[in-house]
């Protein structure tokens, strides 16, 4: 029986060594220390042994029991520790893996240029104001010296809004100039504001025409404002946006709501004025319309043209973005092609 006990101890300890998790440990405990284990059987059968033998075997068996119990406890503690310090395979973080790049959004090229334009004028002290896309005929035409049947209406192919009453009174604004009127109706001089926003033209689209695009309108009204102020403001603006070396040209143009009216061009960005395809071999690229606010317009909003004067200008934003980024087709802006948009 003593032999049997010795073998039992060796076997138990050897197996305990192989135990790798708490579940296996519990099985081991049942097998070697449980009620049905050999050791328990032996301890139970002690009473039947002769005294001498009982003493010896009893001492041995009890010692083995204690040894196994403390080994069990020790193993339990080791297992617990390893669970806490070594996370499971599935939870382990491999810090050598390359990172996964998150796709970043970007601002639309129109938005980027719009922001740049607004920032330049904000720095000059202009406030930024927005107005309605759906306008009255009065603001879009009438108050800007373009009455019914005036030939200048042909400059603007108009989307009319069906009011159900057969009259043409509401429209999608064809330019941002109606905000000149709304501003002057509401505020008294001094006024210095720019108006970014969408405008609409009922036109077939091609590489240089869209039925919806953005304009930025500018208006300054005060005592003693002259054409020189307009020139200074727009020269500065063009050089901020297109570079210090840009030359700026003013030429006569006609808009019913300004007098005199001017067209502003910059020296061609591609050929620097020597003439190329981009500028139609003229060396110049038109970028905006402007002029001194017409006295009749001032009178209509109750501002005395004998005391006050002002200048106004309007520019197409996509056209400027096309020049800046070298884009040759305006239809790319709103066709939502990500291959195009991701370049900005
Ligand atoms: N509103 C004009 C256009 O869309 C531009 C303009 C604005 C001209 C202000 C003069 C003064 O063509």
C-alpha cells in the first residue's frame, strides 16, 4: 500500500504540471482529492488495517493529501496570475500592424474659393450677408433699372416660378444684385457688404455655362465714394486672390443698374499676358462686372444721390475656381464625380 501511495503522489504531481487552465485543474482535483479518488479510498480503508500498518500508511496518506492540497492551491494561484497578465490570443493587440487610414472629407472647390473670396473682403471691413434664392421680379429686375420689356432682360434667361395665377412675378434670382436693393432698403449708409449665394439661368449647359452657379455681390455706399475706391478695392482683391504680380484691367461695360459700368479683367494666368488659348489670345481674362451705383437705384431706395454714392460688383465663383485650379469644364463642379472632387 505504501508503494501504491508513492506512485500515486508521483503521478498526481506529474499530471498537475500539465494542467493549463482552471477547468482542467478542477478535473484534477476531483480525480486525486475527490470523494472517489484512490487517496480518499485509502484513507477510508485505514480502519480495517492492523495498528502498525495503519499508523504508517495513515501518516503517509495524510502527508500526501496535504502535499497535493497545497500543490493544488499553488497551481490555482499561478493559473489566476497568468490569466490576469497574459490576455487571450483574441484580445491581444499587435502594435506592429500598420494603421488603417480613415477617409477624410474635404471642402468642395466652390466652397474653398467662396471662403477665400469672403475672407479677403472681410479683412477689408465688408460684412457677409445672404439673401433668398427665390426672388421677386421687382428686386431682380425692376428696382435695378430693368423694367418690363427692357432689352437687358435678355442678358438673363430666367426660371420663372409658376404662381398659378399666370403672372410673372416670382423667379429664381438670375444674379446676386437684387441683394443690393434689399440691403439699401433695410440699412442706411455707410454700407459695406458682400453677398455670396446661388444664382440660376435658364440656359443649355456646356463647358462654360451651368444653370446654377455661385456669385459674390459687393456693395459699398457712403458719402464721397468714387470710382477710385472701386478700383482700389478690386485691384487689391485681384492681387490677394491671384498673386501680387497680376495686372488688372478696367474697361467700360454696360449694366443698367450702374453708371459708369466696368468690366474687370486680370492678366492671363496661363500665358501672363502674351496670349494663349485660355485667354482667347488676348492676354486678359474677364472675372467680374462692376460700376458706380446708378443714381436712379439710390433714389428708389430713398438714398439721396446728391449726398451719397456707392459702388457695386459681382463675380462668378466657379469661373474663378476654374482659373485657379485649371478646370476646363464648369459641369464638373456639380456632377458629383468623386474622382474630380477628391483632387481638392
Ligand atoms: N449682376 C451682374 C451679372 O450678374 C454683375 C454686376 C454686379 C455688375 C454689380 C455690376 C454691378 O452679370
